């Protein structure tokens, strides 16, 4: 994550993917981590009832074959389909340039992330919210 260029928003990297091929690894690696964080956030907001797979199913129903969305409106549409708070996630981490909040989001699910060693370990005594979110997220 330290190697990510956080001066470019994720949406900007996507729009300029041909010109910024030097950001290929940044885009795909950062994208995976943002997807992980989005999944945790959706599960947190829904009390464990919705994650990114559920969101994808909802989007497929709304924008199936032959139906298209306007790129500039997608995040607002997802917000309408999910939770008002999810708009902040898109604004800060996808459209914006804030670093991926991996440590913060893993902690929500009862995990410690050591940035120096890049190791993830379970929180020794997770609270009930962490335990519930972890169970909803990875069923552990």
C-alpha cells in the first residue's frame, strides 16, 4: 500500500488507464483492497445482511443485458440502493485520494493489521460487534 500513488483517485486511474499504464498494479491491487473494505462497510451498515456480492446481484437486476448506467451517476445509484453512508466511502476512497483504510476496516471485523510486517492477526478478545461483523464477513 505504501507504493500506491494516492495522488490519483481510483476513478481517475480508470478513466486514464491507457495513458497511465504505469499505474496498472496500483489499480488492480488497490482495487482488491477497496473491494474488501467496501464489503466490510456494507456488512457493517446492514448488520451483516449485505455485502458486495449482494450489491452485484442488485446491480445485475437493475442494469442487466441491454441496460446501461451513466458512469457519473453510478455511485449515487449504489447509495440509493444501499445506505446513505456508503456515499462517503466512494467520495473518500474511490473518487477521492484518501489512502485505503485497511487497518481501520480490518479492525472493525476483529483483526489487527501490522503495517510494518504486513501481517494480519485476530484481535485477542474481539468485542461483540467485531465478532458479529467477522462472522457475517468470513463466517468465522
